[in-house]
C-alpha cells in the first residue's frame, strides 16, 4: 500500500491560510482542495472516530468528548480506551488486505488499548499525594521511554491549560518522525492541536483582520507542518492535511445547568461549604461540550418541562429529541434524551453553581476528568486576582520541592472565551479543510473522509526520490 500521512491541524479553515501560513499556502496551491461539511457534533473525539471508521456517531457511539454513564450514574469525560469506539478502523481493514501494513497513531484520541501498531497519547502520572506529573502512554510500552529519552518528557502543561504553547505540537511532530525513522509505518495519523488554543482564547480573524496572537500561532504551526510535510514527502509518502472543525467567534456563554437549577432540576452535595454536582440525583442536567450539550433526564415526568425551558433559552438554536437526532446521525444510547445546539454567537458552560464562592474546588483547576462538561476557561488564569501569577509561581515552587500543591488559578469568567465550535451551519470559509494529491469533490461529508484516506492508501505507490 501507498505510504500515507494524515496531518490533523486542529481548527484549520481556509480563512486562516494566507500570509501567516506561507508554506501551507504554497503547498496547497498545487493540490486538490475540499471543505468538509461540519458534522454534529463538530468535536474532536466524535469527528476523529468518524474519519477512521467511516461511520457516524450513531454507529461509533462517540457522541461527544464525554457522556453520562447511566449505569454508573457518572459523567465520563475524555476517556482513552479505543474499545469505546465501535466499528472497524481503517488500519484494521488495511491489515486484512495487506498483512505487512502498519499504522502509527500519534495523539489522535482513543489511543489506549488500540489495535494500532505504534501509538502515543497524553497520560499524566497521578501519585497518591495528589500532584499531576507530565507523561504519555505508548504502544509498545517501551516506545514511551525511547521518545522521552530523545525529546524530553512530553510537555503536558503546554498541551492543555493556561500555559499552552507550540511546544506540545512540536513534540508530537518530532515524535512522529522518530517513530517513522524507527518503524516506517504505512499509515501515520498525527494530531497537531496548536490552533485550538489561540482561536478559542482570542477568536477567529475575519476578512482583512489580524489578531496578533493568532497570527503568531499560525506562523508557528505553519513551520511545524512544513517540517513534517517535507520530511514525509522525501520518504515517498502521500500527505493529507485536514481538520476536524473550524472555529468561529462567540460572545455569549449560556449556563444551561444554572437555568435547569432555577427550575429545580439540579441536585448537589455540599462539602466543606462547596457544591459538588450530583448527576445521578438530578432530575435533569446538561453535559455541555462547546456548542453542543447532551441533556440527560433521570425523571421522565419532567421531560416536556425541560424541553420547553431549553427551547425558550436565549442562545439555544435547536433542541433535538430522539427522533430528530436520527437525522443528524447522533442517535445512540450514550446521547442525551435531548441534544441542544447553540446559535452562532453562543456556547454552553458546565457551570451549575450560583455563587462562585461555592464553586467546587476543581472549578479553578485544570481538571478535565472531574468537570461534568468541557471547560475552555481552563486556558485562562484568574485575572481578578492581581497576585495570580505570584500565586502560580508559589505553587510551582512547592511542586519543584516535592510538596503537595493545588494549582487553583483558573478563571471562572466564561466571557473570556472568544471562539468555539460544535454546531453545524457555519459559513463555508470556516468549514474544516481537506487537502490532498488526489481528486475530490469540492465538499465532503465527514464519513467520506474515510473513503479519501482509503483511496490514498490504495493508490499506485509513489516512487521515492
């Protein structure tokens, strides 16, 4: 099969390719370009799962970056096991047809206990004293040691949180090239998250507008893409550049759980004067995920009340029942009883408390597994505290000395978030991109991306220079 590399440049849309991305601009001019129609939900784990299976969320079961487990009565966010994704993966099909086929899956999600030959994914260490240490998980296990001996420890705190930088995407790129040198996989999938940060923090530039922070991040990711593409093309690889979604500007956070709480739907447990959300006891609640929310209803008698309330909520564009979910290919047992979609200017927070003084302790932390929903405010330090940087420095000092510490420096101001994604119906200039050497339709559905990758793998082999 043809050696193929898929670069997932998160958040990339054609509106961003231009003066600040000189390499990508020149590279794509001699290639076939398409847009990908946004799918619902236009979220990382859902879209990636569709790309590698050719199946919609209704079949893969990946209805978002997390869901409510009705048996455990727990919200489960950002899980890692590949066994959660139903359906044959593209590399499994390729391996059936060509036993010599191998795949490297570098930081695409659901990357633990996968059938991929080589893989790496973020996996912090959580010692019993409560601290969090950067690390990664790999298949095979010794790949972790080899990569970190060559490149240093995976820069976890540059991958997510208030310290995000190009270092994480650069590390992933360098690790991908090392795996290629050591193992020469047939298919390589590479996840480059860098643009996800600045576009959510500062918003997407409109026509003729320059946002300095976004411009500098575009130049940085362009350099990473240049190094990857030049390296792989010299190896005779066919390179595809794509994205999962484009990011559009928002100005209105919508606090669905506070609205449901006012209607008597939210239950919480008081601990040390703080409010800990109790999903299993709540008659209804929203698991918010960017511009999409799954609303789970534990008490069927409140269904119509909840639906009417949500439909009347400013910032809500659509409320999908089970039948309507079928048309969007999101009907699955993991999906909410109702799926709520934001309008173009809005996004959904997970916040359920009414007084910040009673917010749970994890609200001010980077705590992606504890929060009952996605929290982009984790990219911001609390600027209401004039000593916040001094506080953060003190916490880091305790960490370096081996003391316990709680990095409770995250803002609770949702209005800081300027960009979001997840909904469909965005303007074409903000649609995800698909760029390859092979002819494509001008517009692809998400499931057709699988077909395009397969056609690349099975195309006549490019002779090496």
